[in-house]
C-alpha cells in the first residue's frame, strides 16, 4: 500500500507532503536541536494495549 494511503488510514490520520507543499509547510521553521528539543507527550491511554 503506498505511503500516502497508509498515512490516511492510520488511527491518527496524516497527510504526506512533498515538493512545493512540503517546502511551503516548513518555510521559516527553525530546526529542532538537542538544545531546543522537548520531550514527547505521553501517548493516549490504550494506545499500546492489545
């Protein structure tokens, strides 16, 4: 299954950006470095339960 379809079918749907769309989305965003990185928030309850 192509990546774009897998992104859209995920429980947390996402969009895959490439080319001009990706450049426009990232324009002006500063890079994340070790000095500026923040911890990820905890996942929602039940995310990793089977």
